[in-house]
C-alpha cells in the first residue's frame, strides 16, 4: 500500500467513529436548539434564516461529536470493565485512540468554524461551551452527581441557538436551556441505574451507586417535574400560543408514561424510556413549537 493511499481515511474507520459518538443521538439536543433559534428569528424579523439555521446545526452536531468522542476516550478503561460497555469501539479495537482523537479535533474545528461564521459573540463564548463537555467524563471520578455537569453542558444548546441568531444574551433562552439540562440530567439518572452494581464494584461514582436505584428514580421524577415547570415558564415568557401548550401537554404525558414504565424495582423497559420516549419528547415539542411560531407569523 502506498503512503498516499494509507493517508486516505478508510470507510470502516468513519463508520466506527460514527458508532463511537452515537451520531443518531443528536436528536435529543437539536430540537431545543432549533426552538430557541426559531423563536429568536420570530422576535427578530419573523423570517426563517436558513443559512443561520444550517450553521446552528453544524455547531450542535460538531460540539456533540467532540464531546462524545472525548467521553469515550477518557472512559475507555472504565468501559472495558463494564460488561454493558465492553463492546465499544475503543475497547474492542475497532477504533484506535489516535483516530478517535483525530475525529474529535476535526469536530471541534468544525464547531469553532461554524461559530465564527455566526457572530463574534458565538465565537467568543464557544470555549465556554467546550469546558463542561471535557469535565463531564471526569465527573464520575470525583462527584456522586455527574449528571449535574451533564445538565450544564446540555443547557448550552438552546442558549447558543438563541445567541447564534440574535447575537445578544437572552434570559428566555436560559430558561429553555435549564429545562433541557435538567431534563437530560434526569433521564441520565435513570440510565445510570443499569450500571449500579458494576459502578460500585469498580468505584465509579453516581447517584444510583451512592444512594440506590429508588433514590435515582425519584430524583429523575423531581427533575422532570422541574423541567415541565420551566417549559411552562418559557412558554409564558415568549408568549407562546395554543400549539406550544399542546406540545407541552404531550411532553407531560410522555414524562408520566416514562415514569410509569420505569420503576425502582423494574428496569426491564429502561431502554425504551431512555431512547424512544426521550427522543419523542424532543421531536414532539419542536414540531408543536414550530407550528405555533408559523401560526403566529413566522415566515418560511
């Protein structure tokens, strides 16, 4: 094989990297960045600016890809000791650490480049968004509440989406960001319950490992109650219409369903709650919020 051909990334490595970062899980964060961006457009001039929306998408996917890759790199030794995660690409050798770092840095450059194209404030604040993404993987090594760091990281999405359009700070976006961060932190409490025994054995810190599964489930319920209240606050602050409130009713119903199928002593449907229900929540509220903005005068 020539040196030139060896330098060309192999298709298998790209597929392995996309599996490593679980690219399809962008569905959890993107809808709320879109809600913030489109609401900012509505308040700005009631027009959808497609180029800016594309740059928001690139920023979100780039930053999330970087965060997931760094998470997997930092956690690879822990993953190797957990039967649930022992199949991950950096553990099995399907992806080398060097190639994972290459993908992570490319994603970071893409994120910073898109932020620079949006406005100077986005570029200036971009490093602030990166910091919690790097700290989070280490959180389980020094705190029983790593989900709080994850929630802070995820709260950046809606705030950044609004900044990308307006170029100015918005407390309405902060309300939405807090709702998203507490929501994701809450369902990550549920997700962590499946590793409680392994975490205790290898010394990984988490709410379920320290306080037990029932405490984590109740903590998630409290988080999702607060999330719903924050969505109500956001709707009132942005003078939302009927479609948004319909979407919020759907979200509240989904939360009730999620906590009905996941109980402290029955985690058999945990994956359905984590992947299906939470993916549905983001998409449902985005669709209803978009319809609401269009009815109120947002122009495509």
